[in-house]
C-alpha cells in the first residue's frame, strides 16, 4: 500500500465517520472484493457470503471510530472484522445443524505438493469451499489465517483435540479431492 493509498484511506475513514455517504461508498468499493473473498473462504455459497459481508459491513462502519491508523492498516483491521463475522456465522450454522463429528474419509497417499501446484488459486478455493463446515472453518483459521489450535478452540468453543482432528480430516479430504482433479 502506497502512502497515497494510506492518506486516501485516512480521509475516507474520517468522512465515513462523519456520515458522508460518498466516502462510505468509496471505502466499500475499494475493499469489497477483498472482503467478499474472505467470506467465500468460510462458506460454500454466495448468498451466505453476502450475508456475512453485510453483517461485517455494519460492524466495520459502526466501529470505524475505533480504527487506529497508528496501530496498522485499515485493510488489516477490516479483514479481521470480516474474519470474525465469518467465524460467528459458521459457529452459529454448526450449532443450528448439530454438526459434531463428521464422517472419516479413506486415507490417500499422494504427492499432494506437486498436485496442488497444478491447481489454480480459484480451483483450490473452490475445493476448500466444498469441505464440510467444521473442517472448512478450522482449516481456514489455521492454514489461511494462522491461528493456533489453542486460539481456534477458544474462538469456536471446541477442544484443541477437536481442532487438530478436524484440520487433519480437512487436509485428508482435500488431498483426496486434489488427487481426483489432477
């Protein structure tokens, strides 16, 4: 991000806090693709992603005054809000559906690194979206967002063992899906 972008963000944020619709719209237009892609990492369909994004936008704009440019970039701060909203959505969905232990897939040994390189980012994202909810949530938090199993257990209200197990199963399932594609 250039210095001009940071100054532009600062002005857009200032005017958005003041309630100026054009500034709010410009901020949305600038970051909507990034925010939407974050949502899509956690859910399987556009409708759920749009629901998450809508809720995240309400939080972003209502808490915009809390953003401190001295502590980091707006893109990082707002992404964290979107990730947290995605987590809350998935946690609620898992509880509603009563998804506990998910079925165990057969173990497949393959050179997954070579096969992953042959897939585009879009294909890989689609495969992650196809994972069962619990697997996808833990996979995204650990692999994409960098959370530890302890942090995941606290965020989702599950044990560290469950987090590790779901990550293991997610990776196994991804390996299987990658093997079929390549």
